C-alpha cells in the first residue's frame, strides 16, 4: 500500500471517529464514509466506534456494482475472516448493498481479492429507557402485546412513512434479519434496522411490518395494512414479519417461537385467512402459502434454512392456536338484491353487537382482485354501490372493530343475475372518474382515456367510476 493510500485511510478513520465523538453521548450515531480497497490487500484497522464500550454497533457496505470477489471482515487480529453477505431485500437493484452486520467490537478490518470502491455505513445505537407501555392489539384471537414505535424509539427520531400506501394483506411473509442474534438491547437493534433502511437503503420507513426479538417481544414496524419493503419488490397484499437473528444453521429461541406463533395466529385471524391455506399472489404472479418465507418470492437464503424448514410446523402451531385459543367470529352473509344500470343493491346479516362499521370490497372481471370501494356505519345491513360499467362484478363485505377487520362474507356476483349489457354500448366515450383504492379521485375524463392512464401509470388497482 503506497503512502497516498495510507493517508486517505487515516483521513477516513479520523472523519468517522470525529462523527461519533462529537455526537451527543446518549444519542444514536450513524453515517456513510467512502473507502477504497486495493487488490489483494487488507484495509487498515478502522477504529469506527472510538473505544465505546456500550451500544449496539453495526456496519454495512455499499458498492455501485457488485464486487468482483467477496468482501470479508474481522474484528480482531488473527481472527477468522467472515464474508459479508448481500442484503437480500435489494438483490438485483442498481447498487450492491450488504446486510447490516452487528459486531461486539470497536475496530474493523476489511479485505477483498479485487480492487473495490466502497461506501461504509457505520452506526451505534445506545440503550434507551425501557418503557413498559406496550400496545395491546386484539382480534378474535387473544390479545397480543406489541412494542410500538414510541417504545423502541422514545425520542421521536424514527418517524413513520410520511406517505404510507394502504395495503390489503393476504399473505404473511417470514424473514430473518441475518444478524444481531446475540444482541442484548433489541430496542436499539430495531432502531438500527430503521436507520439502515432509511439512511442506507433510502426507504421511507423500516421495511418490515413487524419484528420478533429472540427474547420474545413483538415490535411494530410499519404496522397493519401498510405496504412494506421486504418481498422481492412484490410487496402488495403481504405483511412482512422479521425474526431478529441469523437462522441459517441455528434454531430460534423458545420465547421467539412462542411469540411468532401468536403473531401469525393473530394476523391470520385479523385478515381472515386460514394459515394452512394457499392462494394466488397477484404481485409476484405465484401460488403462495398464506405463511411463506422470503425465499418463496425470489432467490435468497432468507429466512435461513433452519427457520424456513420450520415454517410448516409454525403453520400448524398457528392453526392449532387459532382453534384452541381464539373465539372465532361469525362471517356476515351477503346477498346481491338487485342491479339497476351500474348500481348494485347489497344486504348482509349483522352477527355482531359491537362492530364499528362495515367495509365493502369490489372486484371487476374476476373473483380475486378485490379493492376497497365503500364503508358504512355500524348496525347498517345494506348499501347501494355504484360500480361503473364493467361486468361481471364481485362483492364481499367484512366488519370493522375500530380498525381491526373481521372475517370476510361470502362473495356475490353479477354473473348470476342474467343481466344483459345494453347499457355498456359506447361506454368508452362515457364521462368517468379515476378513483384510487382509498376512494380519492385521481383524474376525470373519457373512459378510454382513463384506461390508457391506468396502463401508463402501472396502477391496476385504480377503479374507473362512471356516474
């Protein structure tokens, strides 16, 4: 290594060290720094954490292109070199980004057989006051304690996605974090993943909807019915659940398995699916189990071989938990009373004394692509729905219990009414509105133009409403 390269490495170490020293003592610290590795040489020792004895320490690396040869690290002279794995959630993206690697040391050394220009993301998350104010979530299953965002990030520095996208969940995707198995402060670990996903990956929030720690706690990530970033770029209709730790060749703790079982049972109950079932997942164009692993969506080792092999048993445990411990809610019985023009008159039974309202969902042309279209207040048992001019149409309904949905009703369809389509003549010239899945008007114009806009924007979930 020449003198110029040594001076560059010294400057890098100095900048990264100053970054940590000058930060406030009790606050998390993180940042990116540039690093150049010469061919077949080890880097200088990087004293990243300025002799800090506390805090959860982690790092990741980024490269504009995939490194020609693997990159390794070690934290002590003479120690075994450990390969740094690629981050599974970003496989195939423009930049190559590694997993977030947790270490119990203040220094780090890297090596690569080929020359490489890298960016190093280093961070330390300090212990925070342990709050016992866990949120309580309920559905027909027993209550589930969840450590909410204000618990694992009490200073408010981990805001949620400012522009969240609503997501109707139908599949539960299990991950492992591939690191932090032996950490001690999992509030800090969850914050570390938040920082890495937001500051490192450039996402709007932590990628997972929930996380489960080895000590048996459930952590709220993005939460319920919000689109995450975890399933091979095909996140629609999924909820991502991350088991913190590396489960390639080790088994999760008993506490973690118990809590994951309860979470899978709770979520299955909440979204109204059989945990042992299978269905077609539109986003990935695959047939998936309701409880699937990350690798079922693309080529990745996640959630680790041991945990992946255990998923069928977890599914059985979740199904048994629902049967043994959950008070199953009765599903409403839905009827299609009549269709007049492009309006459908619906009615349903109300088997609940305490619902807060009902959600009505519509699918056009098939019985699988349902989207929210309307809701009505509690104790109502009918609705007049304007569905546009497309036939056939399918409807289903479910109750809401202060935001927690109950099981779906049966599906009713215009296919069984024998209605002809004279009203659909010249329909492409009709004046219509384009509505998103939350009921907001996106655009107005001729039906044919709005159909072109849906294709152009790649938004098949948008609905065309023609008054």
